[in-house]
C-alpha cells in the first residue's frame, strides 16, 4: 500500500497494466499527471505534435501488438482533437484507453477555460467512458477501463480526470491490475446477453465448454448448412485477427474445401496466395471474390460487419445465399444483411466448435466455376514488356506492387492511409501475417498512416514498419515527422504522390464527367520537407529506380522517406460502382492500364 496522488497512482496503474509507452500532448488540466510522469519516470511518453495523431499512434500500437494502446490529452481542444482517432478505433474495434485532463471540479459547468464535455462528445465513438470524481477511485477505474477496452468486441474507452482529482490523495495497490496482455489472451468470454462489455472477470482463464454448449443447436444448424452447401463461401473479417484464430480459420477452410474471402480489415486473417483464397470483396475487391459471393448458396461470415462497402445494396447482396453470421457483438448481427442463422460468441469458442461439426468435402464443380474469374486485381506485367515499363513513368500499380512485395518479403508491417494507394496496397499485399496490415477501414480516416506506423514501430521494434500514404492524407498529419525524429523511430515512409486527392478524382472522372472540383492538390517537395526535419529522402520517378530506392529505405538505420511521383490520372480497378451489386464489378479498360 502506497499513499500518493491520483496522478502518481495513474502512472503506477498504467505500468501495472503492462503499458510501456503512451502517446500524448500536455496542457493545463493534465499537468498534475505530466508532473507525476516526470517524477515516477514511467511509462515512456511520446510527445505527439497533434492529439489526433496520439490516438492514431495508440491505435497503430494496439493493432500491431494486440495490446491496449494509450493516448493522453489535456481538456478542451486537446480532448476534442482526439475525437477522430477515437472514432477510427471504435469503427474498427481497436482497444485503446484515452486519458484526458478536465477543469477542476469546482469550475465544471461554468464554461471554464478549456472546459468541454468530452465524455458527452465521445459517447457515440467510444465503448465506454468514465469521469473520475474521487481520487481514490482512480486505480479501480483504470483497471476497469483496460478490461472493457480489451474484452468482447474491443474498442476505445475514455477516462476524464478533473485537475483537482489528479492532485487528490490515493492509495495504490498494484495487485488489482490485470496486465496488458494480448487481447487474445485476456478477453473474457462474453455471453450473448451482454452487449456493452460488462462481462464477468475471468482472470484470463479460458472459458469452459458450457457456453459453447448453450449454442449447440445453432452450431449444429450452421454446420448442417455448410455440410450441405454446394457453393459455400467464408467471409472473414477483423474479428478473426482480434480473436487470434487465423489458424483455426485455415483449418476449417482446408477441411471442407471452403473458398475464403477476406475483407479489408481481415486481409491478414488468411494467406492471400493460399489456393482457397479468393481475395477481397466489395468496392475494390477481386472479381473472383465478388462473383463468388453473388453465386454462393451459403455464406459463412466470421467476425465482420457486412458494411456497405463490402455488400453494395443489401437487397442484391448474395441473393442465393443463406447467410450464417458469427460475431462476438450481438448488435452487429442483422444490422445490414439479414442472416438465416445468428451465432453470437467468441470465435475462440465458435470456430473450434464449428470445425468439430464440419465434414471433409470437395467442391470441385464450384472451384471450376470460381477459377473462371480472376483472383488478381491486375495482371502481372508480361516479361517482354518489363524493359519498356521500367523506362517509363512509375505507375501507382507498379509502385504499390513493389512496395507490397518488399514489405511482405521483409516480414514488415504496413500502415496505409485512405484513398487509391490504400486500395492498391490492399490488392497487392500477399500473405500478410495477422497484425501486419493496419488501415482505417470503417471510418476511412485520412492522416492515419504516419501516426499509426509510428505507434506500431514502437510496439514492434523487431519488425520493419512502413507508412504508405497519399500526398493528400500525408499532408493531414505530416507534422508527426518531428515526433519520428525526436523519438528516433525507424519508420519508413512512402508517399504515393499523384498531385490529386486521387480517389476523389477517380469518382469525379467516372461519375461526375471529369469535373475535378477541388481534387487537385499541391504539396511541398516532400524530399526537401523530410530533410528539413532531418529525415533522409529520395524521389522516384521511374520504375527502374524503385527497387534500389526501396532497398535504400529498408536499410536506413533510422526513418527514411520516398516521394514516389506518379501519373495524375490513374484509376483503381476492379471497381463496383457505388449503388451497384457486387456482380456489376468492372475491370480496367486496356487504356486505363496503359495510362
Ligand atoms: C479526413 C478525411 N477527409 C476526407 C476524406 C475523403 N477522401 C477519401 S479518399 C480522399 C483522397 C485521398 O487523397 P490522397 O491522400 O492523395 O490519396 P490517393 O487517393 O491520391 O492515393 C479523400 C479526400 C477522408 N477519407 N478522410
Ligand atoms: Mg494523391
């Protein structure tokens, strides 16, 4: 038992949760915590240049490590700057704990300097929020916040602490803390009727079989549907990655010869070069994945939301299929598509239970049909044309392909931003290991890549980490180059620089008769900018120079930046036009490929 201030107890409580690094930016209302941090000396603090980036860094750290990420901000503008990052994490089920300072209790409700109701503002974009009213409550609240963030369907949790409460007396007993273990190891089983994370503590023990048995009838029914299916398809989402069940998914698919589609956030749940892999579904998915879904008689959805970018109009989604939707979040089931069967539960329970019930099968006729449709988004360049292509300008497709190959070959982690480059990397990345493809899928947050990569690099110092951003999104958070330098974070940065808000321009070209309204975007010379921050940089204009530049960046001892100059008007295909059904997918006209 140690007497101390609540601010000091907060430092100790974070350390007891296993937190090794926090991302934040100080200010008046959080100064007691920063003073305690100075005196306690732990956890490590990374000073971010903007609080949005602090939240993205915590998010990138969490996705790459399967641990809880932590971000810190002062009251008022510091706290509101976190909101986009919290919403990003909330949409993609990423466990983070955000700690905000608040004006002293006596001033609350007076529109005091830098007062804002951050709890109220963040209710729709967090899993839970706390205001700490009494200093002695702080350790238990921290413990509870971490438990909620990582349990069930993970998500962001806010802790708002008035300044006087931070200064108040507190007793800290470390025994209560659970340890910032992997989400997969710590998340307790959540029975179907709990929807807000309020599951009982299990002290990290795996649940017994009784819960699974309760759903035995639904599991039997799901297995029957799958065993009798002639054209089955598995759709796997981020839930498979969160649950750490990529191996079980593979076992299930291989046992019954089941084709596997992986969503943008589930790309790292199943190896993309596996013979059973169909690729990504949805707006920029593969023809094979999209057509398979439309022809399927049974769709098994595992840990995904069936969001609109994946389904297109739900009335025309998988028209011949009975859908089995398996998810830990009961509220996610039936929100968009109407399943024939609902299975609420933890994939660590439901997947093995399903596997037991699935009979070996062979779907040769189905595969004969599936193989008629291309699985690659774009054909590989023919060997004869390679020389000509190398001498010509670098295309976005070639840049993404080379980057993805390099990152995969080095066992790297990639954080992408939002836009054309994001879709190209998703299409080109091969066999990403779980936790190695980080992107803002649900919210589609530009500016995510650099701070997320920075957080991932601190969480996984053993792996090369790349930020791949467009020239538009990069300009939203490039101030974090200073953080990268100050903290000596060896993140590699590739800016896919087409001089446009490329994805917006693509829509304007295809659907607004080329009226490029506000989509042309100027930027600085990114190589000079990087050097101004102290980061070595290279510009690449031709494919022939790319391999060398990638190798140079990979070998750099610290951060490095590549400015990849691309043609202005290249489009990303395949594409399901907005409002169209998945089988109305269009592929690139020849002229596009050459453009
Ligand atoms: C914060 C935010 N603002 C606006 C958008 C809308 N948006 C989606 S993609 C895009 C263009 C991205 O341009 P760039 O970063 O250059 O990437 P590119 O598409 O050119 O690869 C925009 C503006 C968004 N997703 N996020
Ligand atoms: Mg661009």
